[in-house]
C-alpha cells in the first residue's frame, strides 16, 4: 500500500505544478499585458504575365465542366474621318464633302451551351453599322434605335468524330474562309463586303435559314448547307428592269435580285490544313492567331441559287398600259439567271521568333461571281451618307458579275518594342475587282481597287485592341444604275480609329 500512496502523491504534485505553470499572476498594478501584434497575411504573388482569356465567361453546369454555358460579347467603336463620294448629302437637303463621325460598327452577344459532347446550342444577337444618320429603324435616313436582331440561332448534333449535323439560322457559308470570318480576330480593321456578296438580299446579314453538315476527316475540314433564300428587300418588278420614255418601257439589260426567288441555296467550303488543325465547334474562322498557332490552310467553296436573279434585255420593249401596271409579272417577259459563285483561297499564319513573339499572317482569295448580266451593287459599311443613293457616303462596288481578288499581309512586331503590356501588328490589304457592268459611256470597263494600311495595337490580344486604318477607295462619279455608266474615277480617303473590347 505504501508504494501506491507514494505514486498517488507524486502524480498529484505533478498535476498541481502543471496547473500553476499555466496560470500566470496578473502584473503589478493590475493591468493586462498588451496584445501581441497580429501576423500580417502573406502578400499574393504578382502574376508574371496576363492570363490568357480562354473560353470566355463560362459557367459550368456540372462539376467536371462537360456541361456549361458561355457568354461572349464585344463592341467595335469607330472614330472616323471620311471624304464623301461626290454628291453625298449628310442630312435632308444638306450636301457635305466630308466629316468626322462616330459610330458603332458592331455590338454583339453570343450565348453558347453544351449539355454533353454531342449537343450544342448557340444564339448570336446584336446590331451593326449605327451612326448619327443611318442604321436605325429606317437604315438609310435614321440612326436611332437600331434593330437588335438575331444573327444566328443554331442547334447541332455530333453524329461521330467525323460528322456533325445542325440547323437553324446559321453562318455555315460557302465560297471562302472569310465568308464565315470571325469579326473579333480579323487582321485588318474590317473585311471587304465582297466576301458577303448576297448580304441583306437573299440572306439575313450573311446568315441563312437551313440545315448543314460539317466535320473533319484527317486534315480535311468541310461544311455544306442547304437553305431557303430570304425574299429580297428590293422593291422590284419587270418594269423596274427597264426605263420608261413616252409610255414605252425598254429593258436595261441589267440583272437584279428576283422577288420571286424561292429555290434553295446550296453552299459548301472545303479546306486542307497542312500544319495544325483549327477549332471548328463554332463556324467562325480566325483571321490572325498572333503567333499562337502554326496554320497553313488551302480551301475552295461555292454558292449556287437557281433563278435568284432576273433581267430584261434591251430588245424588250413594252407599252405601259393599266393592264401591264396591274400585272407586270404576267404580261412582261423576263430572263432568269442563277447565282453561281466560286472561291479559292489560302491562309498562312505562323510564329517566326518565339523569343521575341513575332508572327506572320498571309491571306489571299480569288472570287468568280456570275450574278446575271451587268449586275453591280454598291455598299458602304456604316455609311455616313444620308438617303438611298447607291453611291452616297463611302460606298464602293461591293459585288457584281465578274472576278475579284483580295489579299492581306500582317506582321506581329517584337514584344519588346512597347514592353510587356502591348504589341504592334502593322498590315496592308488590297481588293481588286473587275465587273462587266461598271464602265465608261464608251463601254470601257474600269477595275475597282481599294487599298488599306493600318496597325493593330494589341493591349490584350484580340480581347482589347485599338486599330488605326487608312483607306483609299474609288469614287465612281456620275454612276447611273440603269446603264452602269460613270463619268470619272476619283479616290477618296478614310481614316478610322477602331476600339475593340471582346469578353
């Protein structure tokens, strides 16, 4: 028993000593000791460089991210000096030779969702070409309250790794690579509307209602579509295809879009990538990769629309009577013409020096358009001119029966020029078109040449950039739509500063 008592006594003494060590007596004077200084939180490490933007504003709907919804939005804002084409009016009854104006070239929103790797749905909305005098409810005379409309509304099903099928209001165009261009990553400030030859006539801002098949087999990418043509927004009947003198209407021999076009539109584009493959989830082709990929692609495409155009030869002579006015389609004969459009192109985009981050971008395309006899159409993007005159403002011959070539060259300069926060990409672009319906009074045709030179200031790649562009464009003074004649060719300048934010 004695050893047990010693053990209990020893344990009690140790416990008391430990408790006494943990309880400190208050200091003299009864004041508590000052609190210890808090430990400062560790400073976050500064990022070595800007993190790439990646997939956009993405919300995962499943833990592994296989189900998601993405939001993409961008604005392109213009500050521009334009020397107007001869005879331009800036407001009702106010001729104006030139001006500095401001405009919204594009404002867009894309919503993309994928429920699983086989199903994709996306919607593309926005406005285009709004300035103080145009692009609004009445596009040629009103700039206020532009129509916020759907550009694309597509559902798509992936059959296998080689084939996807889709339908809706789509952008799966034929003819060329830049006929389905991504407007956020183009090399120059803008693209010529020559690559959208039917824009706002048989399509909805280069989009179509139809179905498509797309995919990739090895290094070969393809897209084919069948669509309905939209009824043309041109007010036209067989008498509009002629001129009336003393109650006699004589055909002009110039084709225009037929208001009776209901035949399907067939399109396709096939390309072969010799180097790295390109993403093809969405229909938009990248204009310049800024040295992030090595791409060499050669392609060819087409668009065919039977009886899309109509005309009356100069031998067609009709006496205008009340019966003819009441039923011109039944009593005035016309010739039908099919839209036949072809293109071949090549795109080369590679980094040159990875250490200095230099890169080269080259693109060239040849178009052959058959749009009926003597057809020529003038368009000016975000036109600063007032009214419906085809040559107003900054309009140039955008499409027509004939041949066109468009090329562009860009060089991404070394990163060290402006430091780590920005880089420069100068470029030049050139459009050459020969249209049979654009000529002097003696019948001699004249080529359309448009020259662009500029520089992209890339603050965060394509997601934040500023572009300064100089354009010399042809002004076909005295152009008469009913004959195709013009009096004089002059070149007018445009200087544009574009800011782009893309998130």
